[in-house]
């Protein structure tokens, strides 16, 4: 292994020299560079001493630094080496460039260490390959996300103004993720990255149909990268729902196979559109670990914007906790963290308790979320689905579905109505 790949002695020395020349230059790198990022032991100790003086608002000079590091005198080469660093310095203007080099080499070492650890685990049989791959994916994501985390408020506000300007110009793609259901998008603004969204309802309210419609709209119309985990149904019935929706063909016709020529052509066209989109469907993944690992794999290899999971209560987690409420709490929290880690939005379908059945008004509410109040707590957005004609055949809202926004962390709550067609497996404005 070439040593220049794992550290750069000159860059490390230049960073330290720059701080000695101009203490204020440390402000530009303090949030990016830690003392462990230095490879040479003396440099590691000296930079740590600089950070300690900086935290106490004390001047950083060869004398104050040596006094602070007196017990490490032998390891850093005494005050003479600190003085040499000061004397060799020419300017502090390039401190960020040198710090970036030090950080890059530090990340190289971390990657090498992770790979060596993975090789050892596989060779010794300490872990299964699945666990090793999952660990590597998490480590690499953490490395890529572990850049400068603290920003000045001025920069944060400037970034928001840029976002607002894009929204005013209608250039919001990627900032909020539209579902393709215009009435709903107009009300909630679309799904947001880093968010956990819950789509809940009693059986036969249309959870799977609505989620598939959203997923296909986002993948085909908005060109977003979508992963759909269908834990309840097999591959064939899921594909039938997708094609009934996309090709506008009655589900009954697909099940009998009695297709007309124009329907065949519509199916071929729908298949072509879907296959060319970034829509990924999974019907044989059931554990939380497998779902998160697959999401990370897709994110690395192809990119990922949205994840749909149908549905929450079917997700398995290896070793069970004391009760299912704790399981669901753990799952919802992990999915919330996954959304933030991968910079995606996660949409999870959820069952409801039987409480709505015992009320005269069967419309669901937050207290109906089944098995755990943690779902309500973790969710940024909770949408309940309700079809009045299911309970009241003579309802004035026949062929309509209600989207009841029960919680909206970044907006208002209310109800949006849309057209519903069970025959064509479709929902729309």
C-alpha cells in the first residue's frame, strides 16, 4: 500500500502552521477536522491541544500550546518542533485546502480499516456475508454524510431563500416529492425528504391501491427513484393491480385473460413505461434489516428518492421484544432514521384498530393507529383513507375516497376528496 494514499505529512504540517500564524483561521476548519483525522501522532496531539485552547478562547502560540501539552513533550518533539511549524508557515489563506487533504486521507484510512475488518470477519467466519455488507453500507453512508455538519445561520437562511426562489419559479422538483394526485399535492405540498409518512386505514379502504398509484406516478411521471416493498400480496396480484391502473383495464378482464386487441397494446405500452422507469418492486423481503439493507444497496447503486412499505405490522425484526407495541415503536423509529440517513422520504402503510367500526362516524382518528402511539410520534405526516360507500351503500360520496390528513408536522390538517375506481384500480383528482 502506498503511504501517500493514507496520509500527507506536509498537508498536516501546513494546517498546524496556519493556525499558529493566524488563530482565527481555525474557525474555518474546526467543524470539519478532528484531531483523529491526523495520522502523525505528534500532529494529532498538537491539533488536539489547539482545539482545547480554542475552546477556552485562549491565544494559540508555541508557548501556550507547549504549556498545555507539557506532559506530551517527548511525543511532540518539544517546543522546538512547534516553533519550527510556526517558522515554516507562509500563509493561513489555504488552510481549508490543506484541511480537505487531511480529511480525505483520514477517510481513506477509515475505509481501509472497514474493509480489513470485513475481510477478517468473513475469513474467520465471525459474521455472515449479509451482516458484513450491511455494516459496510452503513459505514460508507456515515462517511459520506460526515462532512461539515454545522453551518452558520446566514448560510442556512441563504439556502432556504434559494429553495423558496425555486418554489416561486415552479422549479420545486426534488425539494418536495409530488404524489401525482393533484388535489392531495395542492393540500400537503407533496412528501418531504427525511420524513416518515403514514398511510393508514381499515381493510378495503384502498391503502395498497393508493400507494401503488402514488409510487407509479412518482416513478413514471416525475422520474423519481422508487422502491416498493409489498409484504402482503404475492408478485402476480401486485402486477395485476399495477397493470390495471397503468393500462386502464378492469381487474376482472386481467383475471379472465379475455383481452381485446387495443387492451393488449395498452398493456404492452404500460409494461414498456414501467420497465424503463426507476420503479423497483419487492415481494419477498419481510425483515426490517433486509428492507434497510436493500434500500442502502439501491441508494448506492442507482439512487433512491422514495420508499413505500405495505405494510408496517407485517415487518419482522429478528428477536422479538416484550410485546408487539415495542416492536412497532422500534420499527417506526428505525424507518424515520432511515429516511434521514438516505435523504429520502418513507411512506409506510398501517392498519388501524377496530375502534372506527364501533363509532357512528367511521372516519378514523389518530387514536386508532394500531398497536403503538410511537407511530403518531415518529410520523411527520399521517393520512387516513376512508370510503363512505363501504359503510353506507347509498352514500352521496359514492366512488369517492377521502384523504384525511390527521397529522401534518409542517402544514395544516383537513380532508381531500378524490375519485375512486375499484374496477380499474385507480384513484385520481
